C-alpha cells in the first residue's frame, strides 16, 4: 500500500492466542433439529491443510521422507533452537523487543516479560525418547522437534522515506524486496525454497550478502530441508532460536521474526537480513531488509 501511494504509514503485525482457541459446534447458531453434532477444536482445525493434505505435521513427514531428513537431524536442530534461545535470554537479547505484560493471579500481580516455551537444559537425549506423533511406522516428527503451541503478538510501523523524514523520524531499516511463491500443499514447508530466490533477485543480492537469516521453524524437518535446499550458512540462521525453542504463534510469527532479524542486525553490526516463512496451504514468503545507520548517514556499513 505504501509503495502504491495508498498510504504513508502502516502498522503491520499479528496476534495469536492458541491457548484460547475455542471448541465450536457449527450447527448450534441456527439450531440442530436432528442428528448428532460434534465439537470441533478450532486450534486443531487451523493446523490442518485447507486442501486436504492432512495435519501440518503430516506435511513435515512428507518432506522428511522426500529429502532424507533423519530423526537425528531434526532432534539436533530442535536442541540447538532451545540452546540458542536460552543463551539469548540469558544475555538479555530479547529485553528491548518484548513489552512486559501485567498478569494478575491469586498470588498477586506480576510482569510477564520472557517467552516461557524455552527449555534451558534440553538436549538430544530426551528428544530421542519421544514417540512420533503423525506416523506410527517410520515417523520422525515428534512434539519435541516441532514448534510450540503458543500465544504471542508483534507489530511494526512502516512508512515511506519521505513521510518519515517529514515527521522527523529516523528509520531503523528499510524493506528492499520480497517474494511470494506457491508449492504443493502436501509439502507446504518448502515454500521459502521458491520465495527466497525471487526476493534476492529483485534486490540484486545473494545469500552470501545476508548477515542474518530468520527462517521460521514450524517443524525441524521443514527447517532442515529449507536450509539444505537453499544452502543456508547455519551460523547465520536463527542465531537466537526460533519457533521450536521460542514458540510459533502462527498469526504473529511473521512480525516476530522480522523484528528479531532487525534487532540481531543492530546487535551484530550486520547490514542485510533475510526473513522467510512457510504457510499452510503451500505458500512461501521471503523478505529482505537493510539496517540503516542511526547517524542519518544512510545504509549501515560492515
């Protein structure tokens, strides 16, 4: 909308409360005259492919099988996600990113300021003992190497360069390019594999130019396959953990990982960041951002 001139400022973000997803009875609104009626778990419903490919976890199993992503590879990535998230929390890297929320309970009032999904001491040993969830025979996707069921919210303010200057604002980053792509629903986790080249081509950059890569971790199988097929540098990908370690509130994840990329660029002194997401139904999205110098001198330099 900003690029088209339809607005000068926009708030982009999302919110997800998976813990509050209701159970619904479809026919009750207009009355059920005859027959049985089942309650539907709304949260489980959003985790199923709308085109009939099954649960999102099944699509992860499809990817693991097709691209030889082993159980050991998935558990290793899951443990790393928790390890990196824990280290980032201990180092205070998320403190500026998170708005503390006041929580009232019987014991009094407290400030909720840290993601609670992180398992500080988690290793591959306990992960290896978990049973596959989606395929009993030969399955590799477990509750431990899949993303968490979480609540969360995030928002960013976007503006045109002229509007920001006119209002005396100093942008922290700029959007260079983005890409959208579609893949088969049964392997929806591969969406970024098609979207990333589109975004990079549009801004004339390569993966080697990227200093930070925030790639959503819906499932370790999917994340491993995307990294493998695109040739990601593992040291640049999700340096502070991602969906498996921190949680993956689906409606908020895009804004969350964009903010994480920006803050990590600022912390590390990097210039370019790549943000990628897979989306149920077979979509892929990629975004390239550039950190801007805060002295008003334009793009940040290495």
